[in-house]
C-alpha cells in the first residue's frame, strides 16, 4: 500500500486541507471527544479486531466516496512511507474523525455528508426539582430511541448509530455506503461514551431549551475560559499509552454488545452525567450565579477533574472494545 499512497499523495492538497481544518477548529464549537479521544478509541478497536476483520474494514474503507480527498491526501508523509499495517491503522483512526471533517467541507459536500444532530441526544437533567416539575412532559426535542431505515437528516445519536449499524450488516448495501457507515459507527460510539453527548441540562428560567450538552456553561480554565462540554472533550489529552487491557470496569457489558445495547449505554451515560458532570457543586455554582442575574463562570475542583479524567479514560477504552464487537458482526 505504501507505494500506491506515495503515487497518489498530493502534498499541496494536504497542506491546503490541513489549513482548512485548523481554521475550522477555531471557528466552530467542540462537537465530540476531541480527535485524540476518537483516535484512541479507534486504535483500541483496531487492535482488538482479528486479522481477517482488519482486512475487511480496510477494503471497505477504501471504497469511501471521499477516500482520496479526506484520507489519502491528508495522510502525513511519515505514514505514507510507512508499512501497510501502520497505514491501515492511520486510515482507521482518520475514519473515526471523518464525521467532524465533514463539517468543514465545501457547501455541496457538507450538505451531502454532515449530520449535525447525529452526534448527540438531549436526555433531560434538571437544574432544580422545580424545573423538572414545570418542564417534564413539555420538551419537544427528539428523544426517540426507535429507528427504521432509511437514514435521515435529523436523527439523534441513538437512532443514527442504530441505522449505520444496520447498513454495516446489510449484505446488499454498496461498499461506498458501508464505508461512510463505518466512519459514523466509529465516531458515534465514541460520542456516546462522552457523557455530555447523551444529556442536556434544563432550567425553566435559564436553559428552557437545554444547555446544549454543557456548551452554554462557562468554565474557568488555565488558558482562558472554555465551556463545560469542551472541558470534557479535552480530557483524553491527558491520557498516555492507552491499551485495550487497561479496561478496569464494565468489561462484562462488552460481552453482550448488540444494537439493543445502545439504549442501555444511553441510560448509563445519563446517570453518569447526573453524578459526575452536573455534580451538586456545579449545580450550586450555577444557581448561585444565576440568581444574582449573572451568567456564572464555574470552577471545576481538582477532585472533579481527576475523577472526570479517570472516567473518560475508562469510557474511551470501553468504547474501543464495543466498536470491535459491533464491527465483528458484519
């Protein structure tokens, strides 16, 4: 594969693509685990696949309708001259971030491939008990877990993941469709394991339509304020040397991975967000600041961040295990 990649690689195109991605990363809000987290999950999944499964996903991925532009042309020189195994792993990792790359494509291709709502579901958590009493039953956003093909634009993450898994398992689906579905499966499993992609905080006075998975909550940060969602997205930056065997909890859940498991993941991550993201301290800071007619910039304690980092580490590894099991069911 190395010689083929070298023959097709266009350095100028790669540089232009890279600059476009850099600009867009500054221009748009965080939408997932960052690239580090998604690629870590993909690497773990890839290492867990059997040799014949690796060959299959590599063959399917090569049929991606934007394989040249978004994969080969984006491949770094050191990977383009590396071994076939290293190239296959890099392409698999690139596939895990392709749904975010699609956000930065030209208007035509962005409309064709970008699916903004597929990355999340806003299961409601309430700032105060009185908010739940007032708002429960009045929320009208898409919280359905039901899905039937074909894939549509305005699905939530649960529906989109189920749909792409059905395509992946469909013997009659074209390889081009399967390749796009593979990218979404890698990405959406990763998204679902970031707790804030499963929930939104609601308050009848301050967040009547939800806090957009933490995007509306400002957090004090060493390099300047960011939002709560971005703080969680960046936690994988703190990881080193993740290995599949590092998984210390929930390994039994991996043994029963199937499309029906996705609803369980969402329920579990909903509880995870209630306990570890929107902690009592975070809620108290919000309530105190908002009652002063201020939009507060909350502070996350060292304990909070340490606990969140460990949780994120386990979630990234667990997602990798689940992806490997799901892909093996093609």
